[in-house]
C-alpha cells in the first residue's frame, strides 16, 4: 500500500481520498449520476485493489458492479459477528422505509425490460399512484416527502429535480437502489411493512419507529444500529 501511494501523482492522491470519503458518507458511487461520480467510478474500476486494501484495515470491502456502474462499500466478508461493522446498514424511520419500499418496486418494474445502468425518471403522479397501491399515500405529506427524498439522495439512491408539488417535479432513481438488499430480503420487508400498515389502518402512524435496511450480503434482523 505504501509503494502504491508513493507512485501516485498529487492528483491521483486527491482522487483516492475523494473516493474513500464519498463511500464512507454515501455508501455508493454511481457512474451515471454526474461527471464527478463518473470520474470517481472509473478511478476505482480501473484498479479496485488498493481501495479494497484501505477499507480492509477497518473490516470493510468494496464491490464494483460494471453492469450497473455502481461501486458500493459493504461489510467485509471475513468480519466476525461481534466485530462486524454496520456501516452497510441504513436505519430509517417508518415513513422513510415506506418511501424506499415504493421506489425500489418502481425501479425493479421499470428495468425489467431495459438496461440495468439506465436511470429511471419518476413523476409525482406516478409516485403517488404506486403509494396508493400499498395504501401509504396518506402516510407522507409534502414536507415529509421532501425530507425523505433529501435523505435518500445523500446515499446516492436518487436525485430530485424541482420542488415537491411542482408540476414538473421528477425523481431520478439510480441502480444503487438494487443493492439496498436482495430481492428475497426486500420481499420479506415489503410483506412486513404492508401487514403493519393494515394493523394501523394504512395511515403510517408510528413514524418515529425505525426499520433497518440491509445490503444483499446481510441477514435480515429486527434491530440494528445507525450506519452513517
């Protein structure tokens, strides 16, 4: 690692630091998000071993998915159960979990016949229609939706254009959504959330409760810790 670092130019050292900081704060680098992310993605994809070595010191590893153009930071496969770091987990409030559930389903449906790396654009009416299917439309108001989308954007899962409520408001979903958890784990999560909504009359009460979202290599549990 020392030899690798010594052979880097000043610009490459700065890029290495930027990549590591982004992964620690956002978990994902999405190639097609913007030019900055694109440069960082190709820096890692060209030679991922040094970045993996760096994160290996703290029990973590990165995965580069070239089909989707996503780099993700996750728990190391050799981490013990007790020592395992939980940076790969998102602790979400119930309303945030509901929104992620709906967006995940929309993304999966849209890419079923398209390219994995393609960004998906969702309008507000389309989002509300999908929320209606799960009986959660009334659970999240305009202010709550704005706050939730802003937080999910911090994890490079989506970006928004315009203000919630504007006629031209859109949400751009990224393939990083696919790596929040695997399909089976997410199906269990959807089932659990819909059952709770039925018990609560579909109003999304208990917004302060938290749900833990797992990456695909994690075992679904009931409780956890904040990852960021």
